[in-house]
C-alpha cells in the first residue's frame, strides 16, 4: 500500500497509515544522508520546480536539496504575488511550468487553497510548501518525524503548540497530524490568535501558558509575526513575551523530558528566549536536518503513485 | 394582439387567485382572468380568431417576477454582463422586471447614467429595467448623490450596494433626505472593519480552510444601526440580502415594535446552501455576504415563513469565468442567480415554508410594492408580464446553458423541478420547450 494521491496538499487528506509510511520512508533516507555519498539515483531524469510566490529560504532550500539528493533536476521559479495579480494568472503560470515538463511542482503561496487549485489543474505532482494560513504539511511531517525519533512514539504524548494558531499553517498541519497519530494537543496563546472553534477538533485551549504547559511532553513554539503588533492581536511584543514567551522558568512547568521545537525562523526575545532556543531541550536544528529526509520521502513516494 | 393562456393554475395573490383559470391578454395588458366556472358559459360565443392560444394545462401561471437586486454591469463591465444579456437571462428565469444596482463604471450616481441605462434597456432589454441610484457620489459614502434628479430620471430606490455607507451620520442624512421622494434606501449591511479581508463565513470551516472569516455580526451590527436610524429619521429602509439568524431576529423585533418603516430581502443561496458549499475553495461559492451556517439558513426560511423577510431577490452578480478561476482570496464575490432563482425558491413550497401564493408575493407582488410600481400582478389593466412554470419535470442545472454571461453558480449539477417554459415580457412571448 502507498499514498493514494499524486499530490501532497495537506495533512487533512492523509490517514495515520499514510503518515506512518512517510515517516518510515524518511527514516531510510536519513540513513542515506549520513553516508559519505548522500545522493541516490531514485528519481534521475525527473524535473522538480520550486514555484515560490512567497519569499522563503529554508523551506525552498530544503526542497531543492531533497530533490537534488534524489537526482532530479531542479528549477527555482520565484514570483511576486503582486505582479501575478495584475499579470499572468496562477493557472497560466502553472500550465507553462508543466509544459516545460515538470514532474513535481513545489508550491508556496500567500493564498490558502492554491495548492489545491494547482493539483486539480495539473498532471504534475503538486507538493504544498505552505499555502496562506491553510497547511504546511511537510513541516508537520518533519515535526512528527523529530518527535518520533526522540520519543520513540507519538501516541499518548501531550503536545503544546504556543502562539499565533489562527494564522499558522504550521500549527494547522500539526494539529491534524498529531490528532491522527493519537497525541493530545493543547493550543496556547491570546484569544485573539487562538480561535475557540478549534475546540471542535478535540484540542484543549489555554490563554494561561503556565497551565497549558503543565505536564507537556513537547513544546512547539510558533513564530510571531511582528506585524500583528498594533493590529489589535496583542499590544506589544514586550507584553507578548511577558505572557507567552518561552523562558526556562516556564519550560520548567512542562515535563522534565520535554522537548522544545520551533519551525523557524525564530524571533528571539519575542516568542522564545535564547536560553531555551539554544538549551539542552531544543531540537530546533534536528528539525531542519530531518526536513531534508522527510521531503525526500514525500517526493519519492509521490513518484511511486504516478508510476 | 390577443393571447389566451388556458387551463393553467393561475396564482395571483394581488387578487387572491389560486386556481385553474384562463388568462386573457390584449394589447400588452391583462384583460381578464376567467375561472373554470365562468369560462364554461361564455366560451361558445367568443370569437377566437386572431387569438394565440397557449395551453398551460398542468402548469403554473404567475405574474412575471420582480427582482429588486440585480447587477447588470453595464456601463463599464460589459465583459461580465450587459443590459441585453442580463435582461435576456432574467426573462429565461421568469423575471420581467429587474432593478439594477448602481455599482457600474461610471457609478449610477447622476441622471445621465440613469438615462443611459434606461435608453439601453428600451432598445436592447428583454424586460423592464428599473435603475437604482447611488446614495452617495461614487458610492464613496461622503456626499449625497442627486437623488431627486435621479428619481425624476427614473430611479426607483437608492443604494450604495456592494459598499455600505459606513458613516452613520451620512446614513442618517440620506434617510432623512430620501423622505422627500418616499423611496426606499436599500442598505448593504456590512461593518467593513469587522469584515475586513474576510472571504467566507467565520467558523471552524474558515479556520481549517485557512480563509479569513466574516462573522455574522459584521452584518448584524449594521442591521441594528440602520433600524435605529430608520426609527430616528422616519426614512424607508429596505435591507438587502439578509444572511444571518441574528439579522432576522433584529428585523422581526423592529417590525413588531413598529417604529421603523423597514422591509427586507434574502436571496436563494442563503436558504438553499451553506458555507459547506465552499468545499475545497470553490470560488463559485464566494459571495458577499457569505454563505452562512445551517442554523442561519434555517432562520432565513423561518423569516420568510413568518413574514419577517418580505422579498426574495437574486443579487445576480455575474463575473467572467477567468475571475473565478485561481486564488479564492482574489476571486470577486457573487453568484449568477437569475436563471436558478425560481427553481431554487420553489423548493420552499415543496418544503412547506411558503405556499405558491406566498412565493409569488415574495418574488413579484411585494417587491413591486416596495418600489411603487404596478407590476407583479395579473389584475386587468396591468402590464402583461406573465410566466408559465412547469413543475412536473426535473432538470439538471447546467451553467453552460445560462443566457447570462455569468456562469458563476454553485448550483451547477443540481436537480430542480420548477422551470419557466414561457415568459411574456414587453409584449413579446418567449417560449422554451
């Protein structure tokens, strides 16, 4: 059995077995990445296009490297959303890229639903590298991979996700993935950024960070967009840090073995203190490394669906 | 020319008629409605030469429908719709009078635009067009437009539809001033600060789709404000496209209090579908106000049933295919509604929400009364605006068959049963098999 769709649009459409399969495959590729020769010929002759409508360094680089490690040719296609609104339509751009012979289109866009739209309109495999505030599935998969690697098992863990849940595609994908894999999820943050309706997904919601962190196995911090300050979501980054910044004192309220995660890039002193970010419990750099293996696994498995 | 539509079930709430009758038309006017009994006696002596007879056995015969809320897009957006195509689509949908909203380019905020629309409608229109003028110049909400001059030119109501008058003082002045004309102000109730950036109903679905939500309260705070201002000023207020349970409650209580001259409309999509229609980012289900929850849709039906909501209008908002194809966030709001309105609304009769007479009231008689035109009736002497509806055959909605340029509908593939098969408008008989 394998993945059922030619695309990876979101975690919503996956089931636990799909996730398990991706993580298992990623474990194999992680071994490859530890070798002297880090490249495999698995997808030689295929073409991967990074279609990024939003600036991104880490995700784009990670996909690029993953594709190259699988021996596909990689093209980076960066477009600014504003020029696209006035000029060429999303569909025309995508069809053009497909006409060039792309097998994989990795797309990031500031609008939710774009990955879905492309997947429906293209024969190529579409991988969602983040669409608006909808999903960022490979980030959640690499987070789960990291958790499983460090903790051995995901089921039964208590995972606290802290910050701007409303606007975070990382949080959304993680909520779906963690629930599907049997973990408990707590969302922590100001009520302006943590919608109450998410309780319907069987998660706990806290505005008091100390309460929310109590007994947590994993503390997943989200990047706070500084632009949200002054828009009424919270008064200042100073007050935000006072209430929801992760300090060593607050972390002490979680389990002793608790891990600290962050999808990056971090705002030190806004959502996380440097002591924690660089501390013993931080697995933030492991996340980056694992991202490569997970993205290789995704491309590899999708190629299998297409064949 | 003489026309007799025979043996149809004639529904005309203006005369309290619901029964099998013959409808006689002469020189573009309704001549008489003869019931079965009286018909039997006189028939023999009648001279039927030169009379076109139409057999409507088993079908409904209704006054042509009156749509208070239509975007004809001309002038300025002819690639979306024109007066010709929009009125043709209306007639296909059994609608013989359309009120067109002023958000054209240029905006219908002065009498020359009004005159242009009427001239175009007279030469190219398939049905009567009643323009709605802008409340404020350029729909900017800053200065009153020349309402009485536009009224003289033919405007029947005023609205900044698509853009609410956010400034409460400006809205107060508009309501006060409009009293000299005794015409309604049609309010698009939306607090732009609360709805800012929103593209669908706010709820779990909007959060999980990652789309910015518009809470029902964005509509309700403005409904409450406008009712308060109507009470203050004595102006006539008509609330456009009611979509929420809370709005229905506010309007119900205002009507009960009796201090405000207020009427309200809703649209077929607010009682036929919910936010779920957005599905996986289907921009054809993007509309403003947005499709709401099941609870809201039920409340809208209740509001129609108990008379809180007076009118069913389409808010026909045609767009070009390309505009709905792509990013959901960037797609314009709107549903092409003229050709599905009657079919969808007739479901309310099947569900017991409205009677046939009640439906005709909401879609023909009451809207006529609100803008003060003598339409929506089959009274002798009235314009012969008539629609014959076949409710016996199911059919599939195919947007490709729409006569409107706007194919943007979330109802494609739906099975409906009520279909206009004949419409008489402007003295012309349009027949479809």
